[in-house]
């Protein structure tokens, strides 16, 4: 069992739909990151969370430390949101990141 | 505050050659970790350096090595390159409260 599990693995949506991607982890963490990667591109950090909720534009990220679960929401999705979204946790020691397998999101016009 | 800088961004090497990639962390961060992402694979942990010492190592062959300098800048080296080493190599610098990512170096071995 992976230490970081993401669901779903693949997600196809129509433009304008509300998107949710989930991340569950089994280790003690000091922070959780949501990352975005476009095809052939580098990795962009969207959020870094240690508690609660953060919002940036149409993106919202939440974390429940007790349940070891985080969600990334995209409101009013757009084709340019099509990318792989990766959840990564920074272990309590602060020394290494463990990544989820990623969620491939495709938003159709 | 400057971000994490990786150089070069893109690199093409021939099988059998060796390559050195560089990562300059966020100022004040002493931990630098390296990850490999091959096509279709998730990000795999290579190693982590803290205050010039390798603190953790992933499950990679000895051809993969690294080091960290007194200014926290880190390099990773891959010797005797194989086609399967073609990947995105990502560096992250971290403190206890979170990590910051470089743009990655995309290595192509031909």
C-alpha cells in the first residue's frame, strides 16, 4: 500500500464542472503539497498546507490532519486546467517528500 | 526571495556519458532532496542531503550520486548513462514547515 494514495487516477470533465481530487496518506506529515504538471512541463506548486483550507482563484485545497486526508477542488473548470495533479507530503522529519501517483485531469470544451 | 533554481533545464546526453545536475535551494534551507520522474511513472525519491551529509537514500543504483556544498547548493551525478535514465529530475529544498520545488531538469539520453 502506497503511503500516499490519490483518487481518481483519471478524471474527464466538461468545461464549467466542479472538480474534486482526493489524497489520503498514512505517515505523519508536517506539510502537504498540491502540485500541477502540464504535459512535458515542469512541476508547479499550487498549495502548501499544514491545516485548514487555502484558496487561490478557482482552486481550493483543504486538509484534515486527524483523518489524514486532503482534497483539491477546482471550480468552473476550464480546458487549460487539464494537467496531472500530484499530492505530495513532507514527512514530519522534514527530510523527504512522498508523492502520490497523480491524477490526470482532462477538461473538455 | 529567490526560489529553487535547477540548472540546466534541458540536457541531451549519449549513452555511457556522465551528467551533473545542479540545484540551488531557497536561502536558509539546509535540506535538499532529489527525485526522478520517468515517462508514465510517479516521482521517485533519489536522495536527500542536509548540511552536506546524505541523510536518506532511495532505491537507485550506485551510478546515481550526489553531494551538497557548504552553501547548501547540491549536485547530483549520473555516471554511465542508460537510455532508461531519461527523465525529469526534480529538486526540492525544504524546512520543517514545507518544501519548495525547482522547475526540474529534463534529461534525454540517446
